[in-house]
C-alpha cells in the first residue's frame, strides 16, 4: 500500500508535441545592431498594407549591405539547430528572403504567418517597448476544444493559452520560429522599433526516399 501511495504522488504531466521557438541573445553586438539600424531605416520605403506607421525595406539581396551579409552568416548555425529540432537532421539551410521593418509609435503589425519557407526569424535592432513585443498566437480554428474558460478566476498555462509574448528581447537578439506560427506586433506605445526579418528553407527533405528539393 505505501508503494501505491508513493507512485500516485509521482504523477507526471507529459507535454506532447511542443513547438520550438529559439531565442539567441546578442547575435549582434549593440554597436553593430545600431549601425545596421541606421543604414536600414533609410531604405524602409515600402509602406505596410495595414498600418501607415509601419514600413519595410525591399528584400535585401546578397551584396546590398555587408552587415546584412555578415548577419546571414551568423544566423546559419542557429537555423541548423532549428532544423535539427524540426526535421531531426543537420541539413543545409538557406536564408532566402531578408528585409527590415521600421515600426513608429502607434503602429502595429497584423496577425500573419510566412508562406513558402520552414523557419522564419527576427533580429531586434532596437529594444522593443514592452507594448510591442512579438506575440505568437495559437492556430485559429485548430483541432482543439471550441469551449473556453476565460475569466478572472481561471489561470493561463501552456495548455490553454491563446497567446505567448516573447520575453523582453534586447538589442541584437535573434528569435527563430516555425514559419507556420501566427504572430503579430501589438500597437507600439514606445519609440521607433527596428528589426530585421527573414525566411529560410532547408534545401532538401527526404521521407523514406520520397524527397523534395527547394530553391528560391
Ligand atoms: Fe512576420
């Protein structure tokens, strides 16, 4: 009987099918991030379709900016680590699109995800205000309960949360996430928020001989 009591106290919760989001502190030094921000903010001339206080650069091609080229090299080993988590193998990865975002006070980025890629990422060139940290959202209309129990007396946890807010990123930090994850930036109540975003692909996936290759 004592054995049964001990076994009952050792109950385990298995967290099934977790989603990897990789935070890499200080991928860029603060001076390098600030210098890159100063150059890219001048090129952010493409207005966002849903916020007039958000602008983007055109996609940055290799050779456009030596700092961006160096950044891509710094990102690559972390992409390989994400690839190991998502696909179980260290694969060749390619950053296929990279661009900058400049969000003014009062602007926001609508909920979205990224198509035609596997891993997406953000490099924070300024420290985002607490109001404008990247927010990830649970898939809408997923294979989940359609009942909720949200009220002052209920507690949010990893199993019932609808959203997850990135813990305070610092200047130069990198965040990698699966491209299918919905994310947004709420209304920015702080100063100018500058980031670099990118999409990456694994060059080849093989499922027991049924392989696909990708190129931009
Ligand atoms: Fe995004």
